[in-house]
């Protein structure tokens, strides 16, 4: 334990209110750029600076002392990126002339963008508009904009120019593939078949729903403009015109790209909450969520480095467990790297041959704040919950649904038979609630929104509805054809896990 860090931490948290880095410098610089450009364009300076229509809300002239002229790139600016910026490279000594031009114009119409960027570490490192938005010849979404070839999208390929490590890790994650693997799935049928009016535009339910989380396939017209049924979109696995997958701005909101924002659980909660993937709701109810929100002012959220047990001591966030570095493992942008079970499928399976190694990496996070026995016992409870779900509901349910299909009691097409809706709700909502609740410590999800719902759907809907289908077929003289379904149903009823159905007791 580093005592000096603790001392530091305390003096920081009780010290003066921190000033956003480079703030005043930014306004002075913006003012100078504005004057320079307005003078060279022959416009009267008075209308820009100090006039009623100030270019920036808190621009110089609003009571701030005039400051010595230190142009960007002056000695105040760090020439190289300080620690914490990963492997960011290409840090120039001054803002590029082209970016200055972009700013001069956009500070009139889109002040919000300029201000956000002015608060960012990028501004401090002379990474301007053009450094991110510049396009290569041949990019499908490139267009000429005031003499410069740019694109509106800033994709992982663009960020990779300076952040190679993070981009590689992200590209290896299932996040990056969450948009491209969408159209072959059962929930996808829900969007295209059940919620469409039969036209491409009529896929609005998916445009505003599925792909805002998963990512759209972005389409561009001949002049490089992005088509409205595909953009705006910051889905995590967006398919970009330059061939890259994903969207860094799914988590790093532009244009401040602040670490404190990315580390908050709300960042993940845009996608990871609600009935099908309740992780944020689970977290809010958990001891970890309680601890985070109770201690938020001690969480040191904007620290360049963010090691649990060293830079903060209270409730871990999604980031802590799934991404951050610890004293023993490095930070990762592959959020699957510490996951040992797949919890989102009808039946949970280990995530691969290396699932033990993945689990060990997660445990190393827990060890920052808990002892080994505590963590081992937690995993034993978690595994038992997943196995209970698999053995009692997931696997028998899959077998029953397959037998109904083979017996012609439902069709291959999804969601045309009522029993398919029951089954979907069972594993996709209740089954995920139970498993997520156990994985991330929300007993209400594990029990009432999980196992209680599972039991109701299984015993009072799935089995009776299967029974009715079989009985009806038998009455119609098709007993032989539905024998397989009948056997699957009987197997479930005779399973020791379900003997309670036969007993007359309480
Ligand atoms: C799932 C959300 C998420 C996505 C997507 C994401 N990031 Fe991050 N990123 C984070 C979080 C959270 C942190 C802070 C982690 C910490 O400090 O423990 C971070 C940190 C960083 C850092 C600072 C690294 C350091 O050493 O301090 C850089 C640079 C970065 N991300 C770049 C990217 C790039 C480039 C992409 C796209 C290829 C990307 N991120 C996509 C969540 C995300
Ligand atoms: C002479 C003024 C001017 C300059 C210089 C300028 N822009 Fe723009 N830019 C505009 C205007 C006006 C729009 C359209 C605004 C709107 O639709 O609200 C625009 C739109 C954009 C868009 C959105 C395009 C879209 O998809 O619709 C981006 C991105 C952009 N500019 C970036 C830049 C960058 C990067 C630079 C510097 C290389 C730059 N601009 C230089 C005036 C300018
Ligand atoms: C660190 C990289 C980065 C820098 C620097 C940057 N941008 Fe962006 N910008 C982005 C990203 C990421 C998006 C999101 C586009 C997308 O969907 O991929 C974006 C989107 C935009 C858009 C379109 C979206 C909207 O909200 O209208 C405009 C316009 C824009 N930027 C202008 C600017 C201007 C002007 C500057 C300079 C002050 C600038 N950007 C600096 C990364 C950057
Ligand atoms: C031209 C190089 C360049 C490009 C392109 C670029 N960055 Fe950066 N980025 C940097 C530098 C340099 C820093 C370090 C600044 C510092 O720490 O002072 C940085 C810092 C960051 C940080 C950490 C911020 C913090 O508060 O410590 C994040 C997150 C980040 N970048 C994300 C992105 C994303 C996402 C993109 C693409 C949309 C991107 N960057 C594009 C150079 C770049
Ligand atoms: C609110 C954001 C959100 C919306 C809307 C959404 N999803 Fe998802 N989806 C997720 C998240 C988060 C996961 C990961 C769940 C987990 O691991 O527990 C996921 C998982 C999936 C998976 C399983 C991936 C796997 O490998 O386990 C499929 C398939 C899927 N979604 C398809 C869809 C379709 C199709 C739609 C629209 C009908 C949709 N989703 C709507 C966020 C969303
Ligand atoms: C824009 C939507 C979005 C955001 C924001 C987002 N995710 Fe995801 N996440 C998804 C989707 C969709 C999936 C399912 C991917 C698939 O398997 O197809 C997923 C999957 C995951 C998985 C399972 C990975 C695996 O390989 O099994 C983890 C863990 C995860 N996300 C953690 C996070 C964390 C932590 C954050 C915040 C720092 C976050 N996500 C932010 C949409 C998102
Ligand atoms: C205390 C650490 C911790 C925190 C905090 C945490 N998780 Fe988890 N998460 C876990 C563990 C442990 C698992 C189960 C891992 C396994 O399968 O081995 C898990 C599983 C998941 C999965 C399931 C992936 C799958 O298989 O479908 C997703 C998605 C996820 N977490 C996202 C999040 C999000 C989003 C947050 C914040 C709202 C969050 N987690 C907060 C530890 C944490
Ligand atoms: C940054 C510190 C930190 C990390 C990392 C952390 N925890 Fe915790 N954990 C806490 C705190 C604080 C509590 C609340 C203690 C209390 O209620 O007295 C807690 C409580 C718990 C509880 C008790 C839940 C309850 O409802 O009683 C379990 C179990 C647990 N953590 C498991 C884990 C696991 C497993 C991991 C790793 C995947 C982990 N923790 C990572 C700080 C942490």
C-alpha cells in the first residue's frame, strides 16, 4: 500500500476545486484565432469579440484579465502526452493551421462542439478537428469540405492513428462484432418480421432500437453524405464505410473524450439495461453499486490512472471489473477477456478453452478488495446458479422446443407460434435476469425477476401449452407423428427436479 498515494489522494479531495486543464489558455487562443481570421477576411473585429454575439459564452472580454499572448504550442503546452494516454503518439507542438480554420468557422454555428473539444485532453495535445476528421483519398465517406478532404465519421481506424493498442483490443472483442453478426439471429427476426411494414424504411423499429445499441451498417451516397436510415448511430459494433468495425464514441462521448465520463456505469447502461440485458439495473441494486454511488466523490474518476485499491477503494464500476488494469493485470478494451460463462444464450456454456484463464483475470480484480476465500465462495454460488438454470430450465426447454419442431407442432419460422413467444421470454428475459443477478450480486434479479419468472413461464405456460398441442394432435389421430414431443414432455415431468409437480404436499 502506497502511503504517499493515500496522502495525495486526501489532499486532492479536500483541496482547491481543480481547474479544467488549459481552460483559460483555450479561450485566449480561441479569441486570437478569431481575431486573426476575421482581420484577414476583412470583417470588422468588433462584431466577433466582445460584441453582443460573443463567439464563446465565456470568451475573453467577459471580465477575464487579458493574458500574455501565448499562442498554442507555446511553452505552456505539454509537447508529449503525459502518462495515462496509453500509447498515443504523434503529438505535435502546435495546433495545425487547417484545424484552426475549422475552428474559426464552427465556433460560430456549433459552439457546443468547440467548447467540448476545448475542455479535452486532445485540445491540450494539439489534436484538432482535422487530425481526427481528415479522410484518405478513396474513403467511401470522404467529401471535400472548404478545400479539405474530410469525413464526418471518426472511426476506430481513425483513432488507431494515435491509439493503436486500444483499437486492437477493441477489434478483438465481441463489441466490435455486435453489428455485423446481427442479421442471422432469432431476435433479429423479431425486428424484421414482426416489427416491419415490409419496406426497407419500415425497419424503423430496428433503426431506433436494435442498431442504436448493436450498430448499423452505415450507408453513404455518392457525395459522401451519410444516409438517414443508417446515421446518426453510435452502436458498439457499427459497420463503417472504411471497413472498420465499431464506434469508440459509443463509450467516449465527443468532443471531450473524458475518462471520468467513460468510467461511469451510465456509459455502459445505455445498452446494458432493461429486460433483456439488465446489468445496469442489477448493478444499481448491488452492494457494489451502493458503494459507488455513496462514495462517488472519493472515486477519483478523472485520474489518468485508475487502479482499484490504489487510486480508489470503494465500489467497483463496470469498467473496474471488465476493463481497468489492476496491480497484476493490464487494462483491456476487450470486455470479454474476463468472462468465463456465456450468460446470454438459452443454455450457458463456458466461453472457450481459456475460460479458466479469463476467470483468473476477473478474480485478480476482486482480490484488490476481497480475500481469496470470499471470492472462491462467490464463484461457487455463481456456478451453482448457472448450472441450476441450465439443468432445470435451459436444457430441457431447448430439447422440448426441438422435439415440438420435429413433431410438426411448431414451424421453423420464429414467432408465428404462440409457444415461441413463451420460450423466448423464458430464456431471453427471465433466464438472463437470473444469471446476471447471480453474476453481479442483485438478489431481486436472481430470485423475483429471475427464478420466480422462470418457474411461472415454465410450469404454467411452456409445459401446459406443449401438452395442449400434443393432446390436440393425438385427438386428431396424429399420435404417431408427435411421439417425440410427447416423450420430451414426459421426460421433463419425470425428472427428479420436477417431482414437486406430482406431490400433493404444500
Ligand atoms: C465499452 C466502452 C469503451 C469503448 C467502446 C472504447 N473505450 Fe476507450 N476507454 C473506456 C474506459 C472505461 C476507459 C478508462 C479505463 C480505465 O482507466 O480504467 C477507456 C480508456 C481509453 C483511453 C485512455 C487509455 C489510458 O491508458 O489511460 C484511450 C486512449 C481510449 N480508451 C481509446 C479508445 C479507442 C480508440 C476506442 C475505439 C477503438 C475506445 N477507446 C473504445 C471505455 C471504452
Ligand atoms: C468556412 C466555414 C467552415 C470551415 C472552414 C469548415 N467548416 Fe465544417 N461545416 C461548415 C458548415 C456551415 C457546415 C454545415 C453545418 C450544418 O449543417 O449545421 C459544416 C459541416 C461540417 C461537418 C458535418 C458534415 C455533414 O456530414 O453534414 C463536419 C464533420 C465538419 N463540418 C468538419 C469540419 C472540419 C474538420 C473542418 C476543417 C477541416 C471544417 N469543418 C471547416 C462550415 C465550415
Ligand atoms: C478526437 C477526435 C475528434 C476531434 C479532435 C474532433 N472530432 Fe468531431 N467527431 C469525432 C467523432 C468520434 C464524431 C462522431 C462521428 C461518428 O458518428 O463517428 C465526431 C462528430 C463530429 C460532427 C458531426 C456530429 C454532430 O454532432 O454534428 C461534427 C460537425 C464535428 N465532429 C466537428 C468537429 C470540429 C469542428 C472539431 C474541432 C473543434 C472536431 N470535430 C474535433 C471525433 C473528433
Ligand atoms: C492525432 C492523434 C490522435 C487521434 C487521431 C486521436 N487521439 Fe485520443 N489522444 C491523443 C493524445 C496525444 C492524447 C493524450 C492527451 C493528454 O493526455 O494530454 C489522447 C487522449 C485520449 C484519451 C484520454 C483522455 C484523458 O482524459 O486522459 C481518450 C479517451 C482518447 N484520446 C480517445 C480517442 C478516440 C476515441 C479517438 C478517435 C475518435 C481519438 N482519441 C483520436 C491523440 C489522438
Ligand atoms: C438497449 C440496447 C439493445 C437493444 C435495443 C438491442 N440489443 Fe441485442 N444486445 C444488447 C446487449 C447489451 C447484449 C449483450 C447481452 C448480454 O451479454 O447479456 C445483446 C445481445 C444480443 C444478442 C446475443 C449476442 C451473443 O453473442 O450473445 C443478439 C443476437 C442480439 N442482441 C440481437 C438484437 C436484436 C435483433 C435487437 C432488436 C430486435 C436487439 N438485440 C436489441 C443490447 C441491445
Ligand atoms: C452502444 C452499446 C453498448 C455500450 C455503450 C456498451 N456495450 Fe457491452 N455489449 C453491447 C452489445 C450489443 C453486446 C453483445 C455483443 C455480441 O455478443 O454480439 C455487449 C457485450 C458485452 C459483454 C460481453 C462480452 C463477451 O465477450 O461475452 C460485456 C462484458 C460488456 N458488453 C461490457 C460492457 C461494459 C463494461 C461497458 C461500458 C464500459 C459496455 N459494455 C458498453 C453493447 C454495448
Ligand atoms: C464486481 C465486478 C463487476 C461489476 C462491478 C460488473 N460486473 Fe459484469 N460481470 C462480472 C462477473 C464476475 C460476471 C460473470 C463472469 C463470468 O461469466 O465468469 C459478469 C458478467 C457480465 C456480463 C455477461 C456477459 C455474458 O456472458 O453474457 C455482462 C454483459 C456484464 N457483466 C456487463 C456489466 C456491466 C454493463 C456492468 C455495470 C453496469 C457490470 N457488468 C458490472 C463482474 C462485474
Ligand atoms: C474496488 C473494491 C472492490 C472490488 C474490485 C470488488 N469488490 Fe466486492 N465489494 C466491495 C465493497 C465495498 C462491498 C460492500 C461491502 C459491504 O457491504 O460491507 C463489496 C461486496 C461484495 C459482496 C457481498 C454482496 C452482498 O450483497 O453482501 C460480494 C459477494 C462481492 N463483493 C464479490 C466481489 C467479486 C466477485 C468481485 C470481483 C469480480 C468484487 N467483489 C470486486 C468492493 C469491491
